[in-house]
């Protein structure tokens, strides 16, 4: 995996990762980290909305898995900021939320989310959405 990342450097020399997970619930964050790493992607994580934006500006990943309910700045506010940023605008964003209401899905779509997964989720559902948004990992 280190060899795969060696060529992908972000601003400031940070190694770019495949997926940034923005989730403040430790058990969900641990679960997502585990299933996505096991599927072959490199992962970084943050636990609040402000940290998402600062991390994205420093080292943009290939995809963001973004919880709606985050401290400091909501996932919807973060998504608005991503879509308003010339550099980050095209970054795929998968919204992950416990709120399964049609209103939240509509809001996510209106703000430009690329995918939407409702908690509780099946591991395969998350993997399938990530593959759809960034493609399968090519491992030897």
C-alpha cells in the first residue's frame, strides 16, 4: 500500500489518501475504517466539520464519506463549502446519516452529494457506493 501512495503527494508533502471519513461516533468511525481498509483503500479520518475542510484543503482525498451530524459544522454546511470551492468542487461526497428522512436525502442531492447511505448500513452497501464513486482498488 505504501508503494501505491508514494506517488500521490498533496500540497505540503502530505500523502494523499483514498478516503476521508468524517464521523464523530467512535464505533461507527472504527467500523467504516475497518471495512474500507479491508477493501483496499487508504483512510484518514476527522471528527468535526471544521477539521474536514482544513484536511481537504491540505490533502484532498479521492472521496469523502461525510456524516451529516458533526460537531462545529454540519455535514450539509461542509458539503456547501466543498461545492463552492474551485479546487474541491468535483470531489465525490458520500453522505452518511442516521436521518433516513426523504427531506435529508433531498437536501443532500440539492447540495450536490454524489451518494447517500443511511445508518444503520450494511457493510456491502458502503463498499458498493464507494466503488461506484471512485472505482475498485486495483491490488496485485
